[in-house]
C-alpha cells in the first residue's frame, strides 16, 4: 500500500483547534497521514532570518513567531487525539533535539519526519525512539549525504524549491533504487504517479484548503486536487497489485475468436488444449 501524507506544517498559526478542520478535509480526500511541524523558540534567536519571501505579514521575527506558535505536551497530545479521531495517522517534522525530547512525551505521534534542513544531522535521527516510523527528506543534501540514510528510515526524494521544476525533481533517482518515497514540491501529479510506478511507497504533499497564503502555497494541493491525486494513486495501487496471468487468460478465453485470425483459430485452440472455437 502507498502511504499518502498531507503536510499542513504551520498553517494553523498556533491555534490547535484549526487542526480538526484540516483533519476532516484530509480524511475526506483519502490520505493516510496528517503531518505538522514542531518548531520551538529554543531553536532560534533574534539573529535568525526568514527565508526570502517567507516572513509573516505580522512582521514577527522567527523567534517571535516560534514563541507564539509553540505548543506544550498537553496540546500536542490533544492534536494527536483529534487526528486519530478522524482515523488518520499523526505525523510531525522535528527541527531540533529539543523538539524530539518534547514529542517523545506524545505517544499519539505515529510518524517522525527529519526535514530537509536537518537531514545531515544523524544525532537527530538517533534521538528518535527506535520503535517509531521515521521519514527523512533529502531536499538539501548532496548525493554523498543522501546516501547515508536508510538505517531505521524511509528516505524521501525531495528538492527544496517551491515550486520545483520537473528537471530538478529527482525522479530519475528511483531508477537506482536510491529512495523509498516522494516528498513533493512540484505540484505535478504526473511526476508523483511516475515515482510510484518507479517504486515510491510514501508520498507526501503540502495541503492547504485554498484560503491560505504561505511560502508553500505555490506547490500545495487544495482539497479537489488532492482528492483527484489520491484517487489516481489508489488506481495505480490496483494496477501494481500481483495478478495471476494464467487465471486472467482463462477468464477471457471466450474472446479469442474475435482477436485471432480465422485461419489460426484451430492452431490457437490446439495450443490451449481446446476444441475448435465456436
């Protein structure tokens, strides 16, 4: 089965009650995981700058924003319960050892994500409990660092551009069995479908309801598009399922007379141990 994750990051703006709205919409789209991000003020300082074009309209510094939007353990547990109430798995990206320590106290968390900016930080991965599911995005790693993952993890192909053009998407890496999944920044269903056909078992996409304006919006999926994407992935799953070619040939044998030239019908029937087709 292909695991599909809807990443909402920080679109809740620190209001944990907003998570239910996204969980309900994500469940309706048919995804498996609703994923957030855990940022803490301890990770930042007044000197830390926003990525160009990503500063919030409030004018807050990164430190001020992380301070306002940070949640305590009790709130994270409520968030996990809300997500589970909608029969989704709860996933979260961690950006620091402090975030790992915090979320270790949240048993509701199902999927841990090491994001692109931390993907060369082995200590962070080792700090995550060994019995948990761990995904790693390699969007900012070179080939040598990307190759070091695999231990206890699923490695997600990623390029940290918004949007990412097809030629930089990394689809060809699946030919070399380098990656386990696809963390999408392209917004292009064709590339996602191709990645699944090439072996991806995890797909992560950015999910917004349509009214947001975030740095990820240009590569995000709204509800109608995500529904269509998920439906396509589920059809691909059916197509990739194991099949008994002999059983199917037997089921359609009555169609042979319509496809095999008349002069060959006898030979084909004899080959299959049958009498002359009617």
